[in-house]
């Protein structure tokens, strides 16, 4: 009986590229049509359709191949849950070039250490991001999302709405914005008038 290598790759944002991870999986022997991916999903988000497909594709004796553990999970409990599930199903887990053997005490220890480092790294990234945003906010460089319409356009939208001749859908079409943006703009204009 032949066993299959199933690959999984993930990047956290839509702007990142999976090419390097895909290439690494191909070099490790995973067939191109056996690579499942998630793009725009963080490792802490357990709702990852590509991972679910990869986990559904592996059968007893197969190997799930991931370039690095932090692509699979960013927390110890999540990594352990995935590792335990694979072990219970008789599926091996390969991290880069090394195969994780859950039956071996040293393999189990090594896997847990890697999972701890992946979680630690994720926590550091979150901490640095929060600190960076706090510094930017203190310097006045972080003000939130820029409004879609200029001040003048916002006032004109309010004026047109107040005439009663335009519906929310009409205004959305005229200004090429979504209906929720029209509502937010009207709320902002109403708040500014009260201030």
C-alpha cells in the first residue's frame, strides 16, 4: 500500500505570498495537487478551510507535511490538539525535513518545545504590534481609517439627504460608496452638528 504526503501552507494576510512555502513542500516530495493552503488566516484562528481540507485528506499511514510548525498552529493547545488527532488516526506529522513521532517520548518533547516557541513568537509579535500602535497613536500618526469622502463631499451628501429627494441607495450610487458608508457619514455629520 502506498502512503501519501499531504502538504499544508498558510500565510496571515492576503498580501503575503505562499510561493516559498509551496516550493519547500514540493522539495519535500509533496505533489502539487496535494498541497492545501490558507491565505489571510492567522494561525490563532482555528477556522482555516485549507487546514480542514488537508486534515480530511490524510488517511492512516499518510504524512501531513508543513514547512514550519508556526504555519500549522500558533498556540500550544492548538498544536497539541492537531498533533494528538493525527496520532490517533495513525498519521505522521512532518515539520520541514523532520518527521514527528508522537509515540516516541523525545519526539513528543521536541514537538511540545516547538509549539511553545511558536506560541511565544506569536505573543511577541502581538506585543510589538500593540507597542508600535501605542507609540504611533501618542505621536498622532495613528488616527484610524481615513473617511472615504472628503469634508466637502460629506457635507454635500448630508445636504442632499436632508432634501428628502434621495434615498440611501441613491446616495450610495451617486458617491460610489456602500450603504453602510452613507449611514456612517450621516451619523458623523449629525454628531458634528451637535458638537
